[in-house]
C-alpha cells in the first residue's frame, strides 16, 4: 500500500476541501471501529486465558492431591510390611518368648501414654515460643494447642523476587506463626505475623532457576513467598501444611456435629394443677423454635469458608456470591444458635474480603479501558451483596475518571471546530453509554438515579471547562463560537433518547462566556463603525465592475434587504455611502451569529448590544445632517438616512422577532424616535 499514491489519487478525484475532510472522517471512523474490534478480541482472548489458567490451577491441585495420596499409600504399605516382619519374628521359636512389655507399636496407646505424649508436645511448644519475643500474649496456653512442625525459611518479594529476610515458621495445629531472626542473638526470634489455618491457602511455586524450592502462602488480601533449604524440606512443608489443615477441618466438623446433637431437656416438676394438662397438650402441638436443631454438618456448609477463599483468590465473584445466597436461603428460617453465629462470623469476614476486592475492581486506579461494560461484573455482584449505594458511587467515580482521561487524551487540532466535534463526540458518547449501562445495572434501584443526575451535571461542568478554554479563551470569532455552541447543543439533544435533557445546564454554564463574546464582538463593531465614520466623505460607491455590483446585491439580499435595486444607479454606481453599506452588512452578520447563540437568558444582552450598535450609526447620520452645509451632500445624507431607517431597521427588527419569537420594544422605540429627525431635519436637537 503506497500512502502517497493513494492520497494523490484521492486529491485528484475530490472536488475540494470538504470531500477530503469527509474522507478523513470515514477513515477515522474505520480506525475507531478497528480499534473497538481489536479491544473485543483482546478481551475475549483474555477471558479464555483466565479460564485456561483456572483449569491449569485445578489440574495442578488435583495432581498435588494425587501425589499426597500416593505418599500416604506408600507409608501404609511400609507400615504393613514392618508389622508383618514383627509378627514373623514373634512366631519364630528360635527367638524365644518376648516379655510382655514389648508390645506391638501399632496397638493404640494407653490413656497414660497419650497424656504423656500430649504433655510432651505442649512442653515443646512452650519451650520454642519462649524464644519468640512478643507472642506470649498472642498465643494463650490452651489444652488443645501443640506444635506440629517448624523450620527456617527465606522470604522473597512477591513482585520482584528479591530476598527480604530470613524467618522461622512455627506450625501449630490451628495456626501458623512467622517470626524473624534477631541479628545479634543466636536462636532468638521476634514475632512477625500469625495466620489462622482456616484462612490460609498453600500454593506450590514452580521452579524457575535460580528461584527454586519455593511455595506461596495466600492470606487475603496479601500473599507471601518463602524458600525452603532444599526440595525435600519444601515437600515436607507442603505435605504437613495440607495434612494439618485437613485435620483442623475434620476436628472442626466433629465439634459442630457434637454441638448439633439434640440435648435432652430437664423434666419439668410435676404439677398438681389439673388445667396444666390441657396447656401441655397445646404446647406439644407447637414445638418451640429454640428446640429446633440447625444441621450444620452438611459437607458444603463445612467447606463454605474455604470455598469462598478459593473463589476470591480465583476472582470467581459470581461463584462466591452464589454460595452466600445459598447459605442465606438455607438459614433464612432457622433459629440463631451459637454454631450459626460462629459460622456467620466466618462468612462475614469473607464477605468483607470480597467487598474489598470488588471495590478495588471499580477504583479509578484500575485500567479504564473497555468502557462502562467492563464494570458490570463488579457492580452486579456488589448489588447482590446489598451494597447498591457503594456500587453506584464507585461506578460513577470510575466513569468520571474515564471521561476525564478521554478528554485529556484528545489532540488539540489547529481548527477549533474540528476539535470541538471530537470533544463533543467523545464526551456525549461516553455519557450516553454510561447512562445506558447505569439503566442496565441499577434497573431495580430507583433511588440511585438522582446520584446519576448529579454526576451528569458535574461531568457536564468538566466538559464546559474544556469547551470554553478552547472556544472562548482563545478569542475565536463569533461565527466560530456560534458553530461550536450549535454542535454542542446538537450532541446534547442525543441524551433525550434516554429521557435526559441537560440543555438547560449547558445554557447556564455557557451564559457567562457567551455574554462576554457578544459584548466583545459588539465593541469591535462599534470601534470599526466609529473609525469609518471619522473618514466619512459622503460619496456614492463606485464598484467599477458589474460582477462586484452583482456580488453586493447578493450580499444585501442574504442580509434581508430585498429592495436594494432602488439604491443602485447607472453603470456600477450605488447611491449609498460605503460606511452605511459596511455598517448594514456587519450589523446583520452580528445578528445572525448572535441568534445561533440565543437562549432566553441572553435576551437583554443581545437587545442592548443591537441598540448600542445602531445608535452609533444613527448619531453619526444625525450629526452629519445637522452640520453639513452643501445641499447636494445634505440630500445624499438624507437618502442614506432613509435607507437606514426605512430599510435596515425594519429588517433588523423583523429578523430579531423571527429568531427570538417575540417583538423587541426597544427596537420599535428606536425606529419611532427617528421620525423626529425626518420631520424637522434642520433642528439642532439630537434624536438621542
């Protein structure tokens, strides 16, 4: 593809600049469409990548479980082999009879031996924890707590994989304690963190030399990476962590099952009241809600906290909310017992974690690409969690940041009107998409619509700031400003498709700048008119060529002066002064551009500006008529005054009434006051 040849061929076929601009717009539209298509494809591939990564994670977990099961089977086989060997030795007569004290090691321990073992493990835990500063208050002594495993590890940064510090980890039957080594005391440590096993997830990190023998601990909302001394120790850590978590879950399940068992109520004392029998029969028909037992031993309820952790870690927000809805539905008509309160406390902690993740998804710090639909997933889940107000606030903040970023990324072109077209397209398209997405996401929350209207007003103020800076601060001509305001109004009317009318807000925000532009352009016209008046010689215009005369006729006809032919003379002469003709064209051009900007708040500003401009010409004609002594020039001045009062002023008055919708009394009074001069032209009293 040769770009130069293509542009050359296109220039030859086009009729002018407008065709090139239209072709450029078509190319830009194709570019935007291609970009949107690429975004959709990238998003689709990204979703597929996430699904693939999730399947790989499932497969890795299953392989790890399979490896663990095989290891357990190997241990069982070795134990069986050892037991068979011991049995064979016992049956061999050559070995003789053993004393009774040499019992089978696989027989259960006696109560005395179990107590001694438990006491030994607790003594070991106490001895080790005495070496850790700051953990005595965090780990109160309890009869069921004991040390399972411990060892030295090296912690690495999760983002840059840089070594952070050396730590010592203590794994108890219900929690994991991490302590940092004290530099000047050998074998002494300082408390760093304590993580309950219920909210802890262990992930194997694939070796990537020189980073190897690592594993990751996930504790929402943080994660930490540790390196073991070698592969064997890493394997032991992974196995013992999983085994301890499993034992912890089983013991918790047994405890809940025992608490869920019905307890026999104490027998009430026998009553001698004969009427109590009837009351007892009625009470037997209606069992009390306190006696109803809530079955929390179901497998999905026992695994619910861990399933929620997995869903949050894998960003499966829908699955997490589905589990919460299932639990709420199950417990809706159940009494609130102590086990239910404990379960609720665990679940509420996961709900807070899930809410924090969803809030982060909607924060403006995240990527703003993808448009409003990219936020639908997080918003819908927050609404399902009962956080519709927070979802509304975060959604609107996210969209405000996106709109502001889109406006800032616009290139400021040399042509103001082209930039305003792009600015209006970007802003109002984003506003319309946001409104439609808001209707979709918050269809059942009518109370949020007022927040959207407030947000739309603040966003419109941001748009007007950018608009005014480019149009009014740069001192553009009134015609350019009128075209830009017209474009903004047309784009604003698109919002009526969704029942939102913000035109009055645009008027209120632009009224100050438009007033300033009208007054500035009025001052320019007055200064130009005064300058021409100072050089006025009161001579007829000679346009030299018929073409120039025809062009002037067309200009006056476009200004609304239909009887201009009666002021043309022989050849190319015009029986009017150059000053009066220039004033007519400039005044009508000002009126036409001002009517494009008109809205009711500008009525008096426009009317007063017109009156001031017309008075400059009226005063000059009045002064010249009173001061001129030459009869011929006086007659010519009177002819110009007749054109001004009988032709120009009625045209101005008529066009103003057409554009505004009602007559202007000030213009009528000005035209009526001019009759004084025609009745008594010799008077030295000014009309004004």
